[in-house]
């Protein structure tokens, strides 16, 4: 399943999920591997870093153009069609596609060379406090597209003088050397609009609609009203292509220290969630994604942070349906300046931001774009890169506030660049202090460092507990200690009117790389989950449930 709804009625789409042929460089054996999937789930590759080739033959029903879409390959992909290279992509967490023109009817072969090794070529996937898996880890599809087709569509709602309006921007690509006269028809919430346009040869055309919707119901975390948005492309009065998405009418704004959803202050009670599950790695199937949200909502959460990378779009679809408010961020965790100065870093970050926004723009659940978790925001060159990334986001989307989770306490020089100030704070885990006093010091400093008069979010706090380790001494690493710290922290943070939201670190235990992290991560896991990697609840589960229900709207 690619999305939680059909994205085409006219365009033919075939999902390529299933068993693919698999060979691993240096291993003299042929396997079949599930797609989506991580090759680490196979006993021969439990912690393997290498270069593998996935292969599949497909039958193309007509002489046509085909479009291959990969929702995620970890972490570098080179795609070949009948032996010809048609795509290269870096980063496990953003989609990419390839259009292959003039394909003959018949059987063809797709080969995907997948690389999950660490090297200087990979500035974002490095040994880290989460695991970089290997594989075609998200869904793959093959589509038949005509000489002109709909490449993308962005929906921007706004509330104007007591009514909802929306701009719809449709991107159409002409694959032919000749100009094509065409018509785009938009249908949403019983409102239809049409526009003629001319698709210039070998080019992408943009057609924009500005429409009014006097009767629609707003989307918010309590009433997540969704509408299907259908775009149909007509040539010579024949429907030749279409694209369907699902959208919501909502506005998110910052007003002084308040985060507003549809004009009303909203308090975020959230979790940080890695895409990681004990038996399937990062290739988390829909049923386990839904299960994670069931548990988060059972604990009273209304928000989720996609730490530290763009998420599988089916998770965002689930958040749209459930009214879960999402902070989605680009792929970055804990890069000091030296790592940020890797020659590939800036381009790889920019590609990730662009692909994240291009593909996830229409999700009403995404209310915040984040960048560069705990990177070198205390340095001048770091600031240059932070600014460039905020500029990139704002060049693509002015409808959402931006932020970055910092740990450069009392030294950050980038607070003026963001719309929301967010910080990760582990009082009484990494450093012992009075939680309330330490937080007051943090906020007092923020106000002195150009972070004043902005909403404040505590993007991470928490403690580790080994599942099943119970101790009447309630010492660190016990479930009791974790529950105590969560309770004390939430009673401070959720009672501080200067704070607009909290994200607990973290929802579930996740695997980390053995390289560089084994010594501070028992079991080679980050054990700060409120549930373990099998989603078995720790004592803190009921503490979170009690506290989230007690405080916050
Ligand atoms: C940082 C980081 C998280 C995780 C956390 C921890 O805040 O953003 O990814 O590593 O620390 O568990 O220490």
C-alpha cells in the first residue's frame, strides 16, 4: 500500500511490493527479499553494511512511458531499467521517481543497487543514536504516464474574512518535443474549476487555482475533517491523467508566544518517534504504524515529532485522519561543525528539505517544519547553514512555522532565525538539577538571546529504562526512575504557561549503531522509550497517560 487512499482513477498504477531477487556484494548466494523490507531482518545480514542488488521483472502492457516511484531506499539507490541507469538517490527518508520514455510492451527488468555503508559520501547517514538500515524500505510503484502528465499538486488553505479559501498549484510535465494544449480540472468539496493552458515542449507547466469554499469544515486535532482533491488533465476533451490527494482546511500561525491552530492557541502533548520496530527495522508496516498511534493516543498525545527525518507518508496519512499534529524535520541528528562541513552535507540537507516539502506539503497534520536537530548552532558557519535551510523552507512554504531542536544551551546564536524556539533538555538524566529552576534559567537565557516573544517547545526530555528492570531503589535505568522523572518533568513543563508544547523522548526504544554508540547505549538501543522496541509498556506508560490527561488542552 502506497497511501491510505487511491491517488489515481485514470492513471494506471501497479504496486511492486513483494519478493524481489537479492544478492549482496561479497556473498556467493542468491536470496529473495521482501519489499518493503530491511535486509537486516534476514539472519545472514543482521548488522550487515554493504551493497546489495534487488531485482524484479515487470510486464509493461502497452508501448508507453512509465514512471517508477520509490518511497524510500536506505540509504543510497541506483536504479537501472533493462540495464540502463535511470535514477540515483541519497537518503533513506524521502521519495524519488524516474520517468522512462517510450518503453515497449513486454517484459522488462528493474535492478536497484542499495548501499547502507558509511563513508564521507554519506554526510547524513552516519554512526548514530538510531540505526541506518539497508533495503528498499518503503513501497515502490510503477505507473503508465502519457506524453503529458500531472507531476505534482500543492494545496494551500487560508481563512479570509470568515471563509476558507485555497490555492491549488498543479505541475504538469510535457515529455514531447511539441507544444500540447490541455485543460486542468480541479474538483474538491463539491467545487469544480477548469483552466486551459499550453504545455510547452519538454517542460513543466504550473497552473494555479484560487478558490473559495464557504461550506467546508475546518481540520483540527479534535475534528480532522478531510476532503479529496481531484485534479484531472484533459487533452482534446479526453481525460488522459489524474492525481488525487487528501487535504484539510486549517491554518497554523505564530502570534507572539502562542502557537495558533485556526486562530486558537494549541498545546502540543507529543512523542518523538523513530521509524524502528524490533522485527522489521525501519520498514514499519501500516498495521504497526497504526498500533504506535493507538498507543500514543491511549496515553493522551495529540502530537508527534518525526525525529530525525521525514516519515513514511502512510504515517502522515494516519496523522491526517486522527488529528495528530506533526513536527516533521529534515534528516539530521547531532552534527558538530566538522560533520556539517562534510563537502556533501549542505547539498544532501537541501535535497532532503526540498523532497520533504515537495512530497508532504498537502498533509494538514504537518504544522511545523524542523531542521538540524542538535547541530552546530553555536557557530558562525553553522548559523550560515541554518539560515540557508530556513530560507529554503520559506522559499517553498510560508504556511507553516519553522524551528530546530537545539542543545546548545546558553550558546546558541540561531534563535533569531526560527519562528519557534525548541530545546532538548535532560535534567536529572545527563545533569542533576532542580527541574523547575533549570528550566527557568533556560527560558531566561532564551529571552536574552533573541529568542524572546516566540512560542517555546520542549522538543525532548526523558530518561532511559531497561524494560523489565524494576528496582525499589528507583535508581537510574530502572522503570521506576524513568516514571518518576517523566512525572516530575511534565508537572513542571505542562504547568509553565510560557511553553506551548512538549515531546517526550521517546515513544519506543530504538536500535542504534554499534559503531561509536555501544558504550553508552545498553543493548545497542536507545532505551528512553516509554515502550520497548516490541511496544511493551514500561511503568512510565501509565504515568504519561495520567499526566497528559491531567494537563494541557
Ligand atoms: C538528543 C538527540 C536524540 C537522542 C537523545 C538521547 O537529544 O536529539 O536523538 O540521542 O539526545 O537519548 O540522549
